C-alpha cells in the first residue's frame, strides 16, 4: 500500500510539472517565433514602402537596368525615427535581403542582390518567379520571408529577407528550453521520490491504524460471535427452535461473513496475504462451489445454469478461488429478482474466464466499476433487504488482483449484468 501511494504521488507530481513545463516552453518559443516573424515583416514593410531601400539611405549610381550597386550609406536625412524607432543604426548593414521588381506586363525589370552574398541574380529571379503571381502576398520560402508589394505605377516588388540567423536562434532557444525542461524533470523526479515518503507518511500512518483496528476488532468479534452461536444451540436443545433463535443465528452468520470479508480486505491491503499457491483443478472447484448455491437459487424460483469447461488447471489459492466464486454467486442470488436467471461460465482461451451473470430489476447508471468500491451500494434500500454491506465485490476484486487477474462488471442489455473475471493460466505466486 505504501509503494502504491508513493507511486501515485510521484506520478501526479511529475505529470503536473510536465504540464507546466510544456505550457511554459510552448509559450516562450511561440512568443519568440512570433516576435521574429513580426520584426521581419516590419522590415519587409519598411523596404516595400521605400522601393527596396531603407529610408534615408543611398546606394551608389544606377546603371542601365541594374539596381544601384555598391555599399550604401546614410544621406543627410537619415535618422532613427525613419527606421520605426530601431535601436541601432547598424540595422541596415546587418539585414540580408534581395528583391526583384516586375513591370506591369510581368517581366522582371530590376534585380538587387547587393545586400546578400549567398544569392546570385539568377537565384533571385528563380525565387521571385516561384512566388510571383501566387495567391499569397506574404510567406516563407526556405529560410526567406517574402513580401509581394504592388506599386502605384503598376509594377510589383518582390522582397526577400534572409531569416536563417533568426531561425537558428529559434532552434537554439527551443533546444535549450527542452534541455532545461528535461533536467528540471529529472531533478524534480529525484526530489519528489526522496520526499514522497514524508509526504504520504500521515496517510500511511492513518491507514495502518485503520487496518490494525479492523484486524484487532475482527479477531475480537469472533469470540463473542462464537459464544452467541453456542448459546443459541444450547437454547434450541433445551427449548426447541423458534423464530427468535433462527433470527439470532442468521444475524450471527451475517456478522461472521462481514468479519471474514473485512479481514480479507485488510490482509490484501497489507500485501501480506497468507495464501498457498499451487496447481489445482479449477473446473472441479467451480462445479463444487456452484452446486452448493443451486438449491438456494431453486428455492427462490430462479433459473440456475452452469457451463463449466473440464480440465482447467490454475496456479493459485484454492480457498481464495472458492471465496471469489461464492461472493459472485451470493451477489447474483441476492440481487436477481424472483423467477430471474443466473448463469455461471468457466472457459479457457488465452486466459481463464470466469463469468457470473444474472438478471436484475435495474442496472446502476454510470460507470459500473463503482460496484467494486468498498461499502458502495447502488440501492441502499435494496441492500438492507438483501443484507448486503457493500464489501463483497471489493473482496472479489482483491482476490482477482492477488492472482494477477482482473474483474469487470458489464451490461448485457437493460436487465442483465455480467461479472467477468480474467485470470492468467500461469501466475507466479508473490513472495511474502
């Protein structure tokens, strides 16, 4: 139980941290990408508004169809305000871009690659042709961000800005944030695992006290119950049976069953069940157990059918398997209506399937897995009539789990419920 609590605590803490880190890393990187693209778009807009140049910049003499060549420099009107409040006058010299201008008829009339060394005029013409005439006026082409700007004179300016350095920075930030997140997860796991014992210590202490009380109370109750039962037997020998003595006996039996189930749950919670695992004939055990309930079912005018395959052998505790099937059959008899039907099935495929189904007046709404919760009763008034305490199915699940299996409650239509136990054929007995 302590290991399960610590495992759940660690998993919950790690999942919470993982969610926080994913959100933080995602937001940080998304903002970084957005800012990089926004800055580049502002640069593209500035260049488009100034015919492919920075405002206040001159770039040498124009010759023929070629754009001005050579290093550009600020003229007398250059100032920072014209650069949209850029913080550095070095920005025009750090930006790597090129552009191609098209005439009204779609002919490339002018190309400028003087501000980037890795692109030739042929490359620039090829890049521009791949985006010119498309539906999008802005987008990405490889590591370039482009803008298609229509001019007042009918010409079209296609500008490309190299974002490779910014993309490298984006990838670096992503890698670094993922690396920091991974180290944070590892460090958090170590710390949470170390301190998880202290975190669950109060809960463990409370559970231990509860289990000790259940165990001690259960053993203490056995003695007075045995004395009451013996006294009733003596009274019946002297005075004969009566409805009062029969009622006392029935209540003693109910109390014995309750104490037995509570002790079983307590032992299984402590993960130190004193069971003996060995190979035994499950088919013969199931037939024997099922036959003991047949008379009870027939006395209440209920249809009772069994379909138990022969020769099924399992490695487990025979007493626990008898208790498991008895609990399911007792539950089926209690909660099936008069003239209802009960069916027991045992088969073997990849695993061993034990199934007990019964008709019922109504099936609880929602998740049927709640039926296996301790002291859960879908209908309290019905439970009082049948004498249920709401722990029988909890014990059944505990037994199935202790044998490496599982149990599920399934709806079969509106009036039939099936309890299906799946058990492995070969299960290694847990070490005490």
